[in-house]
């Protein structure tokens, strides 16, 4: 591992990811997805069994690229003196089980966590949900923090799902993406639709979108929308 980190290319990649992951934590604050020291962002180091993640219990105001912790994909720190996030084992399990995932985010955002407290999926009743999540946002199992249990629940729940977000029962949100920025976007969008669907249900019953329309919207957003 020391030889790997000594490589100029790997060192440059890790330095870039430290900058990116630190900056993305500020986005969690900006969008009101976290309070105090809760929540975390991580990024896989492409081509290596390594990830960069937030340190445990450090104020968002005190985060710097240098405080980000480099770990292997079993959650063991390989560089730096700080203890990594208490969710590190969960992130590591996701990376090991899902090779296409490049970023993982965890939040306790208010409205999504309210759905977690009810152990209820968020139904796909908005076109924005069809676009980003391809259907309902699923509920994952209750798991205690500190080992790989949460990671296993995330992987099992998202297997076969188009959703990049899962709401873990009685806990909060985990999102995945091709990179850390994509995972943060999914977390932002998850909280946005959790709030909107909650408000809609105060007015009465929500109207589901037919599955064929969900499929069409998802395909367009994933393959046509935006700059190519």
C-alpha cells in the first residue's frame, strides 16, 4: 500500500479527491441535509481499493482536504491520524459489493428521515422522481451502526433497483453515484421529493404515475436530458 501511495499518479488522484470530498461536505450544509457533525461523503479512488471519507465527529466548519481520511475498502485508515467516519464500514461494503459505485453519501435529512421513522417508501408521484430515481425510493432494513450491517442493507435494497437512494428504516438516507458529486445530487433530490410528497399527502391522496410513463421519463432523463 505504501508503494501505491508513493506513485505520483495515485498521490495526485488522492489529493484531488480530498479537495472534492471536502467541498461536497459543504454542499450538504448548503442544502440543509445535515446538522452538527452528522452525515458523510466518500469517494472511491479509481483503480485502487481505497476511498476518501470524512473524519468522525469533526465540525463541518473545521473540515479541510487534509482532514479527509484515506482508507482501504475494509475501512482501515492507511494515511492520516484522524479516525474515519463511524459509517466507514458501511461505505466500504458498498464499494466492495458494487464496483460501479464511485461515491456514497449518508444524511439524516429531515423529511427523508421522517419517512425512515415510518419505514415507508416514498411513492413515485412526481416526474422528478421518475427522472432521478426511476420509481419509488425504497426502504432498507433496520441496522445498527458501526459494522457492515448498514452497507449490506443498502446493497441488498438497491439490487435490481434504479434508485440511487435508499431510506434506511429508523435511520436516514444513503445514496450512491458514479462519483461523489452524483451521490450528493441524489441526496439533495431525495430530500426535496421527500418534502414535496409529505406536503402533498397533507392535502389528500397522491396520484401515482403509471409505470410505463415512469420508464419513459427515466429513460429520457438518463439518456437525453442535458449536455452530451
